[in-house]
C-alpha cells in the first residue's frame, strides 16, 4: 500500500466504482499508448489529457488498498486469459503504485506472454521504488534465457549502467542478444564496441538495430559507414539506416535518400528521414512530392517540410471526389478500418506551402543544420521534444543520445513526467559535450 494512506474498511469499498476505475484506466492507457505515435498530440497535451485521466483512475484503484489488490488486481494476474494487454498493464501499474512490486516482478516469469509483456511494460513506465536494486540482484543470479532477456530490456530502458555483457552478446538466442545489445548502450564502450560492430551483420533484424543504436551512441564511425551502405540499398528498405544517415551523415550523403523518393518500397522511409536531414535544400525536393506524390507520400512530405522549416501545415480542402464519397453500406462493415499514424496526418495545402517557400525559405539558415526553422543545437532539440507532435520526437531523442555519447537520454515513450525530468537534465549538459560522428 502507498505510504501515508489508511486502509479503507472493506465494507466501505464500492466495488462497482472500482470496476469502473479499472475499465476507464484501461481505456485511457490505450488512448495514451496510441497518442505516442500521433502527428498532432504534443507532450503537454498528453500530460494534461489522456495521461492525467489514466493516472487518476489508477489512483482511484490504489486508494482501495489491500482489499482491492486481493479481490481485483491479483485475480487478473492469476487468471490473465481473456484480459487485454491494456487491462493487464493497468493492473500492474496499480500494483506498483500500491507497493506490490513482488506481484509484478513475479508476473515477468509467467508463461502467459501477454501478462509477462504487460508486467515488463508497467515496470518500465512506473519504475517503482526498489526496482533497480531488484534488477541488479536478479541479473546477478538468473541464467534462464527468457527471464534474463527481459531483465536486460528493462535495465536498458531504465538507462542502468551494465558491466560485461560479452557472454550475452555471443548467445545463440536472438532475443537475448538483442536485449544485451540494447543494454550495451549503457556499458563500457572500450569493452563492448567491437562485439557490437560484429553484430551489425547479424541475421536477426532486432539484433542489428539494437547493435546499430548502441554502437552509434558509443561513437562508432564504422557503424555510420554501415548505415550509409544499407541506406543506399535498393533490394531492401532499412528505415533505421536511412534515418541515421539523415541525422549524422554529411549533406552529400543525403542524395541517397533523395534517390529513394522514386522507389515505391523506400519512398515513405526516405521522406520521413529527410525531415531530419537539417538541410534547407531538401525542402524543394519534398515540395515536389507534395505536388506529385500519392496521398500518403504527400502527407509525409508536408510533415517533413514542417519538421525542417517550422511551418504549420495547412490542411488542403477536400477535392470534389473526396466530398462525394458515399457512406459505407451495411455490407461494408467488415472492411478493415484500422489506420496508422500516417493516415492521421493532414493532407498539405500545396499552394500554401508554395507561398511559404517563396516568402520564407530564404530566411532559413543555409550554413547550419536546422530543425523547426532554427539552428539545430542542444537547446533547440530540448525545445523540440517539448512542443513537437509525438511521432516526430524519437529521431531527435536518438540525435541527443548519439551526439552526447549517451549522456542525454529522453525516452519518447515514457510517462510525460519522466520525460520532462529527462529533458531538464539534458538542458543542463555542457554544450561542448555534443559531438558529430566521423566516418
């Protein structure tokens, strides 16, 4: 039970209210999770909106004390079948807030994959008292592959320093290797960098990306060269490599991304990456996509121009064809209506963008990298994380981690209160600690 709260009498608990708190918390967590990829929600809006409501309902559960733990929360963990991931996360968060870390850490070893994943997610989100010391003690004595992989993932997401991970990096289990490669971002570069660079050619996609990120954070110029090679490939589309090229390579290297604008399999990843190239010269190329691309490409290109230049995207008026769309007939109700974050982006008004380019583009800095229309530096990166739409923030978080050699860490999928604290720490870093990678 949370300290400072008296246990309520069991006969005073309104169980239907507790059920409502659980259902509402589940709903708002689902909304919060979806908003992390939103093209419109910002960090302050998320803090005052769905996250505030989610935490308020969790608090309503926690107030019920031990009786609610025993009658409502524990049964969810004991019999997880039929419960959604969101409901199980909500229950685990409430248990963490209630001081029952033991129940949540026990769920990590459940054979029920949804429950163990929910427990892991809740522990990363809430970081309850005692978690870090519990992680250290269990990592010291746990050899089971799946459990150890889980503990390493949590350790990495909590930015905990690790000692030697060489044994895990040489494992035959891809999940264990990927977890160790991610955790190696927070370990001694001199000890781990060579092993990470060897993993760049690993057969498993998750292992490669984890090793790429950690090696970049450790300042590996060789890894940046690998990213450039992969970004140039036409047989396969490597979105992470393209983003790394945009963020850390020289302007001349960005031509590889421009060439992919003509390749359907690579176009969307290339457009998104170009938004973080920092090069004003890319705006006319992106404007061409707004003029001639398909709807998704136009939306992404408008977003990329906004990321580069700072312009607010003005929604295009619906075309005659769009206005004349008929409602779904009853027989059409089985159509897949699930849309992704790109579908939710505004369709940019071409004329408004062209007018902006004619009047404002000449005012942008041509000598330095820019983001949101201003010179890209530590201060601006922190401001961008505070005010930009949620889906635009992860690349800037990556830029901070890499250029600061891991000292500036902002988790774009953490609770907003956690992110606000992390941004404050980043702001107080010495600007001279930011360094470009060299190939």
